[in-house]
């Protein structure tokens, strides 16, 4: 055994361009493992996992889902439930209801955190959406509502993701109503490896990848970056449009209240104005009743703003969350599996140097055998990391396809935006038209010949 390794080392000495490249890029100090990526074990290649997922028929690299099929997988609602106040802190809980599992469970934010960690452990090479941040110091109502919406987007993206939707962790999170869902989640993944260790095609992932996969990866990453930047700006403008509608509603309401207050004024009329007392009285009576119409206008404007928030801004945020999860996945790929592969190669080169030095100096056979055993283990680790690297690219290729499946959501967003504008303006126009005849009494009192001014569209010059 020792002779075989020594012969191979002698043949490789002075001719290891891959290792030399790795040495130039890697430091000798060990780095901590990247977040969300499992540390490769030497035994992974040798362990015949009987529970590996079956290999799909045809080319498993290609996805055949439509947006409607993904959306139909499940719809999950996340609603706030009445706050529970402890001795010092008040706790925010959510009612999470799944259409698919016909279930309704209570969850805390920390339950989402544990579930998120389980997903990263089980699917390190997939798009795991990020969770909204946890606020340490006091959460106001606006923050709590924003986080509820973000949690709803997170769980719906997860529930509709093909591999996630079939995982036991999702079923537990959406349907387990026991006292401690966090421990249940941890137990479910305690003895289960990640997707690489449970997928039968993982060792063959390289066979399904196109030859120019690295180029495609770089182009896809740039494309997603550009799409994200554009949708981020669209979301920003949609938020401002919805906000203006809500602000307009508040202004209309105040406008109507001020008209009503003017009509309800009880200040005595001066004697010198007694001749016009009937006109002022008629005006006040008419102004007093206008607050109802302006309140209705305010309600219509508020409805339009809310509809734009729910149907336009939220859908834009959902797509942005998906795009961000792909960007995060690309970073995990580069900083995780690729970096670990380089470090494994670097460690292997150091071991070979030690082995050659020990052989030249004729050290004890036991020491040489120990180095030989470590080199064999390191070779296995390198093989595993190479397979993981290809499987990571395989998953990235599929996740990019999944992003493109979601792209038709753009037409849904634009349709919702146009419909909200049409419906909102149509309903407000009706109220304005109903209000117009009620203004006649403001311009035509008992002793006056004034009439309501017509608009320029009626053929009268505005000047």
C-alpha cells in the first residue's frame, strides 16, 4: 500500500498544475465553514444511503413547471393573532394556515428562524428565501405588519418550491400543532443528510450539465442582478403611488370635515351683513352636507391605495425576494463549496510535501503510513467536494429556470396595477359626478342668479 502511494506521489511530484493553482489562491490558515453549507465528511462517498431520492426519468436538469402549477401547490396565509403579554415582554404570534394541508397552526418568529435553518441544512444549494430581520428594541405596529407580510412571502415561496414542498420539514411546520415545533423540526433532520447525500443523481450531476456551465452561470448571475435592480425601482415607485393614494384619502377626508365645520359655524352674523343672511344660511346648509361625499371619496381613494399595496407592491416584493434568494445562492456557491474545494486541494498538496519529505529523510514506517492514510482520506474529500461542486452548479441551473418560471408574474403585476387605476378612477369619478349637482345651491341662492361654473370641456374658456 505504501509503495503504491509513494509511486503515485513520485509521478505527481513537480507536475501538479491544479494543485499549484490552488496553492496560489488559498491561505494556509483554515477558514470557518460558510454559513448554510454542510461540512463534507470523508465517509459521504462510501456510505450507500438506502433512502436516496429516486432518479427522475429523462434529463432531470430541465424543469417543466408553469407559474400556475407552482402557485397551485399551496397558498399559505399568515395573520397576526391577539398579542399575549408576558410579565415584561409582549409576544407576537401568527396564525399560519395552509390550503394544501388544510391546517391552521400558531407560530412565533423564532419558529420561522429554526425552520429557515433546517432548510439551509437540507438544501444548501437551493434558493432559500431570507427571513425579515428580528427587531430587538420595541416593534411598532408598522414594523409588525411589514414583518407579517415578509413572513407570508417567505412561506409561500418555500411551499411552492418543488423540492421544498415535498420535504418533511415543510409538512411539520405547516401542520404540526404540538407544544414544541422547534424540537420536532430539529429531530426530523437530525439523522438526515442534505440534498446531495439523498439524491441518487448527485454523483452524476456533471453528466447533465452543459459544457459551458461556468459561462452560463456568470451570464445568469449578471442577468438576475439587472432584473433585480429594475424591479427594485419598480417596487419603489409602486410604493410611492400607493402611498400617495392613501395620503390623498386622508386629505379628502380632512377637506370634507373642514367644509362641514364651516357649515356648522354658529358665530352670529354682523348687522351690516344682514342683507345677505339668507345666502350665507343656504351656503352653510349645503356645506354641512358635503362631508358625506368627501368621506366617500376618501374611502374610495384609500381602497385604491390598499389594493395597490396588496396586488402590486406585494407581488413585486415577492418576486424581489425570489431574485434576492438566487443572488444569495450564487454567493453561497462561490464562498462555500468552491472555496472548500480549493482548500481541500491546498491541504492535499501540503500532505504530499510532507509525505515526500518523510520518504527522502527515511523516517519511521509508521509515520509514513499515517501520512499515506491521511492522503487517501484527503483524496476522498477532494472527490466529494468535486461532486458537490458539480451538484451545486446543477442546482443553480435548475434554480435559474425556476426564476424564469416566475417571470410571467410581471404580467400579473402590471394587470393588477392597470385594473386598480381603472377601477379606482372609475369609482371616484362616479362620486365626483354625483357630487356636482349638489353644488348648485352654493351658487344659486333665493336672491341670486349665480350658476355653477362649467368646465373647459363644456366649451367655456377657463379665462
